[in-house]
């Protein structure tokens, strides 16, 4: 089986969106896990090999839960932000891409049969794998920062708990730093997500135009 660049970047999306955020949370909570999970609920971790196995498993498991929670940010936070600050003339690109999609897959009155962004990615996967690489790169960045928002929020809660109940004076400073990083992560997430969708729509429009030479000739 031949290697395709898109195969690699699909893996990168999983690493950025799932494993890295999960690994960060697993690292931060490892002492709590050793105190309250391993040795009480689960058998104690013995040796370096078992430690790495537990860490990798926890990273993957927590990463999926983080990804699930982070997905709720798309509609609850990102969509209002996009409509308020990012949309403007860029909606013309989306509307044109949607027209192309509806020409092939007509939506029902109740809902979309397939999301326009997903249709654009499928189109790029079939006709322009190199284009899909660029789309996936931006999407991987956006999903990483989306998951990072969730992780930073959980870390901030842990630090608040330590400040309130364990009398760790510097914990509140760390919590404030996490909140600041959450804001910056959201701005980066919104920027990269917007760029990935716009690029996908642009590829869909370009590929559709190039693959309809007869109609283009008639218009000329």
C-alpha cells in the first residue's frame, strides 16, 4: 500500500486533538491518580514500564473525553464569536460552497444531509489530497487549542481547590494564568478553525470550477 500525505496528517489531527491534551491533563493529575486511583481502585503501578503504560492509556482516554467536551465549544462559543467578529464578506465563500454541495446532495427541510465543511473535505480528499493536507493542518491546530481550553479550565479548578482547601498561596496566581491562557487559546482556536473552513470552501469552489470545463466554456 502506497503512502499518502493525507494519511499522515489524519494521524496528526488525532495526536493534536486527543493525545497531547490528554497527556497534559494526565501529567498534571498524576499525583492525584497515584493517591486515589492506583493502589485503591486499581492495582498499584510498579516499575517504569507499568508507569508508561498507565500514562499512555490515561492520555488516550482523557484525551477523548476532553475532545468530547471541547466539541460543545463549536456551537456555544465559536459560532456566536464567528458571526460577530469573523463573518462579514466571507459568508459569500460559504454560500457558494453550499450551492455546490446542494447541487450534489440536496438537504432536507429538517436538516443538512452532510455538513458543507465535511463535503468540502471529502471533495478535496478525492480530487486534491495535497489540498486536504493544508486543510487538516489548520484543523489540527484548531482542535488542539479547543481541547487545550478544556484542559486549562480543569487545571484552573484544581488550583482553586488547592488555594481554598490546601492553603497553597501561589495556586491562585496559577489559576489566573490558566484563565489568561484560555482566552489566548480560544482566539487561536477561532482563528485556525475559521481559516480551515474558508480554505476548504475555497478548494471546493476551485475544484468544482476546474471539473466543469464545458459549462465554463459556455459562460465564456
